């Protein structure tokens, strides 16, 4: 079975080291806006996974994991609707008090997120449960390690910012 909308949990050891966070922590939000504008131009104002145009669009960083050499590589950035994006970061949204509070503030609950997963993937909740369990297994294993990060095309912009920060 092909899962179109997957759950991708970032290992806890690199949680605060996303491109977005590094820009934010070094007051370079303009760079993030540039990236968003570039994606809008290239891909239009719609969710890259489900195609919806009627919801808030948030840029999501897609990472590849070289589990042997412990290298986390940024492979793409696309706009996702807020529901697809919540599925990607399901640990926060469905499994923390903060996530529950934020969902409530947005007039949503956990069923909205799970139902969105099932609708996009055309599956039932059993499939969601299995995918979630598997994602948490991978997360637990990867969170045991420090990861070397590869920001690919953004290396040149990012490295000096990291040096200043830490
Ligand atoms: Zn979507
Ligand atoms: Zn994201």
C-alpha cells in the first residue's frame, strides 16, 4: 500500500536545528520568507501533498536519513496545508499538552488530524495506528544519536549563522 501522506518524526537530538529555527534564532526570518515566496512561485498556492488551497500553507522541511553514517540531509522544502503538516509532526500535535492546547486554539481536535491522514491516504484508522507506531519506533532509535546535518543548497547561508549562534 502506498502512503501519500507519511509521518516523519525528526529525531529529538536535532529538533531545534531546522533551517527555520536557525533563521529565526539568528533574526533572519527574511530568508525564510524568501524561500516561501520561491516555493509559491514554483509550486503555486496549494498543499504539495493533498493539493488543498483552502487552508493555511506552511513550509515543511523534508529530510533524508543516512542511518549508517548518521547524516540528516535536507532534501526539499514544500508548502503543506496545516493538516498535512500536523500529520508530519504528529508527536507534537497528538502527544503533548502543548499540541492539544494549540489544536484547541485552532478549533481542531485529534480526530481532525487522524481523519485527514485517512482521507488523503484513502485508508482506515488501523493504517494510521500502524504508521504512527512505526514512526515512533524509528524516532526512538534515531533519537539515540547525534546527527551530522547537511543543509544541501543552504549550507553556505546556514554555516555562518550556526557559528554565530553556538
Ligand atoms: Zn495537505
Ligand atoms: Zn514541518
